[in-house]
C-alpha cells in the first residue's frame, strides 16, 4: 500500500505540467477567439480541438457518459485551474504521509 501511495503522489505531482499546458492552451483559445472564460466549456473545447479524444470517451466508456457530460459542462479554464491546484496540493500532501507509513 505504501508503494502504491508514493507512486500515486508522484503521478499527481508529475502530471501538473501537463495540466498547466492544457490550461495555457485553453487560455490561448479564449484570448484568440470569441469565447470568454465562462463561455468556453470543456465540452466545447474538446469538440473543437480534441474531437478524437471526445469520441473515444463516448464510444468506449459510454457507461460514464452522464458523468462526463456533467463535468464537461463547466468552464474549461475554471475546471483546469481547480484540477491543477487540487492535484498538486494532494500530491505534495500525500507524499510525506506515504513515506512515513510503516
């Protein structure tokens, strides 16, 4: 269990730059098009820029579709910012806790 938690904490920390890149991409779309921070939902962003990924989720993970539709209706900039903050904080909090486990 200890090794799993340490690996999970590192995964949360190491995926922060990927989330930051996603957030930069979202803000690039917001500032270069007619979308605003509140009008560019994650679903619209995926439809316009990553339609293959969206189609894969809806095709192969169809039983989670209501969950995706709910979370992807939120603005992409706000959801991405919250995700980066929570993932990084959780990773840095979990890492010393997992290392001190016996």
